[in-house]
């Protein structure tokens, strides 16, 4: 509210991260509809759109959430002052603003789900305060059924149980109160493996004693509450003499006050470690290992968790920092000596042998409840003598490595923070108001820190230390990948040093591959790229055992992740953005320029080997595997071409775009197509390579045609064809003439279209290029058709169809069938046209060519209308399908043609109003596209209505 939201963000929220191709157009349409309703109702500019995005203007007293927060704050203030009547009234009013769950009825994107969860937590917390205020007023009877219903919905909230038990007791129903306590205890044990907290247990004892005079407000609930000391166990030996020992002991580091997030992780880990976990044998020592990327906050999370577990381990919490990367590696014997001294064993009583020290340590922990925290473990050999032997103890470990050799240990990943928690951390360090005033820069800052708490902490500290600097100052610095790690340093906090620790622990081959991954433009990569980098072969080779071992070493060090499996069943990997930036730094420092160029060249050769193969499969068979693979790799391909062009690999980038041209056309990757072609053109212009300039111009021309921008396309076609002619590049010039002819044939330039097509047919036929000949004959037929020489066009297109049958490429065959069907339709050969359209539609669907499918459906609708105007209603089915597909594809020419035919169908049915409306939609589109013949037809149709 009152903040600009970009169209990209709206698309992500509306379609849960998977928007359709028409997402931006849909958002514009939705926004226009909302603007009409909201602005008309408010009499002002309620919903506006500017260069930063859409902004919804809301006054402070118009938003129910603000009213709710204000009433809740005032109610709680009244409780603090002892005015329970006012508190109850204000909190009742706050709760009365709710109408079901937050965002009820909406499918939840992750960010929306997080906000809904936060709002529900706020609502139930206010309800608890409201119930407490009413209890203070003596309104017990009315509250019991309400509280019982709430405990059924929120059975893990101890404060709700306490309020219910209190209300039941004051109603004279002590038995019901005890029954409620039993249900609460059973639920907490079954769901969390925990006993009720100390305050709920005290309330239980007070009910048993029939004296609640010493019990204060029931406990508040926390997402992961501190586990309280267990009730005394008669079977457990009593405490030993403490004259020579230091029990209880707490060696935990100080809590970080601005710790955020991790609630799900901490809850899970607490359940696994809890002594009351019934799923674990009593004498087994639980071990939990938190692992993750450098700088992801493993130590902060484990410290926070250990403090929360103090109540479950009342005899002590031992803490050992084992990171040998920050100094000489400590032996287990030395660590054991420190531990034994810390628990009160005199130095003279500590054995010399490591195994004897370990045995003494285990004996001192026997029959005690002690949590042992081992921070920054490098490998299992460091800790094999540090594990307790008593089932009452537990071990909590952090490690950069993925330790998998500890029997029975639970390995939990500490993930980067999401944007919500990342923003909260920044707010706590540098102040929320500062970031609220620069939302766009804050978003870029979060992207630069990529969810790593260490990076966020450094960024927050730098801004806190520079109050005169705007947020955008640091966001702009972090946007530069080459200086990002250098900027993420403040005092003793440094992102680069944190990553360096893991890097310097790698074997030489693993370090070499890690550096090379810094030269890849995307964080996600397929398994063949490491194989190509390490072997130097760009063929079909997949990683052999040696490369797999190197990848496993990087995974073990948490420097890359096995991300998921691609459609061909091969693994894909991901390297975090900040780790990739560090890898790029190391490559620049440790690899020669020639070696860096060689690595990038190998990867590009790998793409150049694979893309044409997949493209050929797509064109010949429409293979599902080829389609899935290409769609999967599309973002990587686009990023690779742009990176290659920027980094001086213009020749390979140009070849890759040429290999992708037909794929981009068939898969309608129009944005990526234009972006790649522009990057290649810019590099070719800088290097003065005329052939590559012409090729890039041709790609841009074809993309422009696909978007319906014929005038723009011709500005690229003309110089591209001229340069290729001058360079003697006959084949390439002929192909561009074919595409140029298609673009201008129905835009009043039929003579030029005919000339281009005729030249192309002669050249490609002489070169023996069957695929090119099919295309050229189709373009020649289209030119003749638009010159109203339908019979000649049909003969040419029959030759194109015969050649396409020999070519045996489904898409080429479908295009030839479709073109011939349109011509036969105009010649009145309706049965023949219908047969050809049925075949064309089948082939288009086989290769999943949606533009071709849409045009085939349009032509079917047109055929039905021409064949029998009295059955015009039957044309609407295919025309409607075509219109929807054209809209999704952003195909303006198809949309205009379909609107025109729908107008003809309505006119045939006598629906003059709808016919006029359809023609009125088509007319400006034809004018914008400069389709003069169709513009004339539309004006004629409108003239019949007395326009």
C-alpha cells in the first residue's frame, strides 16, 4: 500500500513464480479494470501506474490491518495499566475486524503464505490477551467454550491451555481443568516430544492444591520456547557433591540479539535433541549436525538453539570451537583436557593418554543431562573422542562439511534467509525507517547479499556506520560482481575471508574446478560442464568417476549443491552467487588469461555441440526430451550468449545465436532471442566483423517479424541482406530473403516479396538445400497469393508440399500444408483445404508449435465460415481457441485476423452489434501492423453497417 510494486513482482505473486507468457499483458488488463472500479468509487487517482510500478493509495484510517494493530496496542497498554475493562473492549474491537483467515480464497505464493502466517500469529496473540483481560474481569463461563474451540485449532499454544484451565477452575470445574491439562500434556508430547513448560505445570499443581492465588497470568507461547528443567525423577541418582566439580556449567557464547528466522529448523532440531523424544532409545545419545554454505549463520543458529535447550539439559552446556583454519589444529587430547578442567577435574587427575581422557570425560557425563556443542568441525576424526556415552546427553555440531560418517546423526541444512527475514535483519541492524524510504534499493541490496546472514550483517553494519549514506549507495556497489566481496567487509566481519577458509581446504583438482565455475555466467549448471572443464572435450561425455569425485568434494565442502535432476535424468548443480563471485576472483588471481579464455571456450563449444542436436530433434520429431531439455536450459543459454559476447567470445556467441534462431522461433523465446541478438550485434560492431553484424541483424529482424513489427524488421533485413550479398554469403542471404518475403507479403509490398522469394528459390535450389527450398517455395507461394494469383500460388505450394514430404520434418510439412490449405480455401476447394488443415494441426501439435497451431485453428474457423455461412456458429470454436492462443503468445497479427473473422461470423449470424465491435478491434491493429489489404477489407465491412 502506498508503495510502488513492479509488474514483475505482481506476476511472481499472482502465478506463484511460474507466470504464463502473457503475464504482463494480463496484469495490465487486471490493473485497468481495478483502476476503473477503484477510481470511480473514490473519485480520485486511487490506483496509479508509473515508471516504478503500480501504486495503491490508502489512507491510514482505511486499512483494517492498521486499525487492528492500533486497537491491539491500545488494548495491551490498558492491560499494563490494570484497566481490564477498556482492554477487553479495545481487543474485542480489534478481533471484530477479522472475517476469516488472512488472504482467504487466494492461492498462496511463498511470500504471501509467510505474511498470512504472521497475521494469524498476531490475531491469536491478541485473542489470548483478550481472554486474559476477560478472565481478570471474572467472565469465566462465557470464555470456556470459546477457549475450548481455540485450543482445538491451536493445540500447541500453551498459553491458550492455561487460559482454558484457569477459566474452568474459576467456574467450579476443577475436574475439567485437570482433564484439559492432561490433553495439553499429551498433545505436546505426541506432536513435539516435549513436556509442558514450567508455568503450565505450576498452574496444574495449583489446580491440584485448589489454590490459584500464587499463579499469575498464564504463559505466553513462543514458536520454539526454551525447554524448562524436567520434574525430578525419583529413579535418577541425586546430585553429586560439587566440592570438586563445577556443575551446572554453561560455556555457550552470548546470544546475538538480532537473530532472525530459522524457526522451523530450530523446532525440528529441538525435537530431535529433546531427552523426552519417545522415538529414540533411552540410552542413545542424539547428535544433530547443522551444515551449510560459508556465511549462512550456522554458529548463530546453533548458539540460539543451545540457549533455548538449557532447560532440557540442566547439568550444563559445554561449548568447543574446533575450527583449525583459524590457527593450528587442536588435538582431541588437548580439547579433552580443556573440557575436563572446565567441569572441575584437577589438572593432576587428567590422564596422559587420549583414550583415557575420553573415558574420564564420558564417566563424568554419565547420569547427567549435558548438551555438548562442537562448533566448526572439519571432519569426524576431530570429534570421535568428544562424544558422550550417556543417553541423558546430546551433541550439537556445526560444520562447513557435510559430515555423514557419524552413526545415527541427523544432518540438517541451514538455508539462506528469505527476503522477509533478510529485511528484518537489516531493519534491526540499521533501522527499519531507512529501508522503508528506499524500497527499490533495499530490494537490490537483498539481491546482492543473496540471503547470507554474514553478508546481510556486514551490509547493515556498513549502513549503520554511515548514516549519511543512502541505501542505494551500497546497493549499487554490490551490483558489481567484481567488487561485491570487497564491499562485504566491516570491521572483523568479512564475507571473503569466510569463503576463503573453505576454499583453502580443497584438494588441487577441486580448487581448480571451483575456480572455473566462477567463469560460468549462471549459478546453476548441468553435469556436462564440469566434465568439459576438466577433460577439455566438448562432445557427449558426462562426468567420469574422477570428475564425480571432485564434484562430491565440492558438495562435501558446501561450496556447491546438487540442485535437482534434469528431464534426461542427469544431475544439476548450483553454486551460490557470492561463492561464484569468490570463485571468479580466484580464477582472475590464479589462472592466466589464456587459461580463463580456454575454459569459457570449452563451455561454449559444449553448448555448440548440444544445441544443434536438440534443435534438429525438435524440428524433425518434436521429441519431448529435446523440448524439455531446451526449455530447461533456456535461461542458461541466454545468459551464456550475453556473457560470451561481453567477454570477447563474439564468434562462438554468434554461432550459438545462429543455432538458436529456429529454436527461438518455434518455442517463441522472443525476449531471449532479441536480448541475445543485441549482445552479439554489439560485440560484432565493436570488432568490425561484417558477417557477424549481418547475422545478428537477421536474427533481430526475424524476432521483430515474430512480434508483428514488420517495419522494424525491415530496418534490420535490408542492411543484413546487402552485407551478406557483398560478402558472398549466398545461403544466409537467401534465408533472410525468405523471411523478409514472408514479413512484407501481406503488408502491401507484394512485388518486393515476390522478388526476394524468387531469388531465394533459385539460390537454395542450386545449393541443394532442401529445407531452404521448402521455405523459399512457401514464401513465393505467399507472395503470389497476396498478388491475388491464387492458382499460380497453389501450384508453387504443391511443389513446396512435395519437397516437405521428402524433407520429413513435421514443422516444415505442417507449414506447407497450412499455406496450401489457405490458397485452396480461396479457390473454393473446401474439402481439400479441410484435409490439409487436419494434417497440419496434427503436426503442429506433435512438435508443440503453438503459433502454427493457432494459425491452423484460425484457418479452420475461416474455412467453416466460407464453406457454409449458414453454419457460421461452428466457426466460433476454433476462432476462440486461436484468439486465446494468440493473446498468450502476444501475436498481434493473429489477434487482428481472428477479430476480423469473428466479425464476419457475427455478421453472418445477423448479430450486427458484435460484428461491428469485432471489426472495430481489428481495424487499428491492421493499421498499426501496416496490413493495408486487411485494413481495406475491414473498412469495407464496417461500411456495410453505415460507418
